[in-house]
């Protein structure tokens, strides 16, 4: 088994690249989806978040209103750190369980963990290697404004909550520049995939 951490700045196209690896034969564990699942009403993380931030962040159906919660934490680094501290242990536990399930079914699997804040929370030591998807910061802002229908100020604020992409480049084992056509990115992914297959094979020896 090869355990790969996949990350990238916001709006860099990381999810698109992740699906390209799935089509090559990789297994994907999406940390954003795990985070959503552990925050469902009644789940342990849900109780922790409501106790910390109050019931005003809830929708009428008792689900957490992610926009309200984002508005609370993105303007305050301490509150964002607190939210991460509440959610991450539950996500981590679920990730380990899914890793074990995939490994049992396929001992030679290449498993990608899609982790938006991989370097921010210093998780790189948990993986055999890390892959970083990048585009230029100005392009990130433009894509984020278009994707989330937010103003430039809000887009810049969200970008500034993450580690600068150039700092991430220094920490990553593999960098995929996604500021190109889909076809060109697919060629890059296919090349990385071939290298990952070789790494997994060598790991067995």
C-alpha cells in the first residue's frame, strides 16, 4: 500500500486532479467529506462545535450552517484554530478506519487523502509522500470569486487563511502545476501515477 497526501491551495483544482488519480486506479479519501460527515447532527464533532460556537450557527433542521460558521471563523484566526482542533481528531479517526478497510481489500492499493490544510496542520509525516496542486495566487482569487460567487475581498480573506502556496511548494514531494489545459494536467497526472506504481512496488521489496 502507498499512502499519499494530496493537497493544494483553495480553488487550485485539487479535486479535479484527485478524480484523475481515481480514474487511473487510485483510492480516494476526501477529508472535506469526512469533516462534513462527523459534523452531522448528533455526531461527536457536532456537539463539540455547537457547545463552542452556540446554537445560532444551526439551521432549522439542526444541521450546522456552514456559511454562518465560516463567517465566524474566517475573520478570527483563534476561532478557526479552535474549530480545527474540534473537528480534526474525529476526521483523523475516521480516516484511519477507512485506510485499514481499503488496505484489507487491496494490500497494494495507492490511497490518496485529499487534505486541504495538510501542511497547515503539519500532517505530512503521516504519508509516504505528498502531492501539491498549484496555480498562481491571482488565478486562485479569480477562480474562487467565480466558483463561490464572492467578492474579491472575501476571496482574498479566504486565501490568506491558508499557508502561501510558495511555502507549500518547499514542503511537497511532488508538485503538479494545474495552470494549463485539462489535457495537459491529465498527462502530468498519468506520469505521476506511473511513478507512484513504481514506488508502491519498491515499497514491497
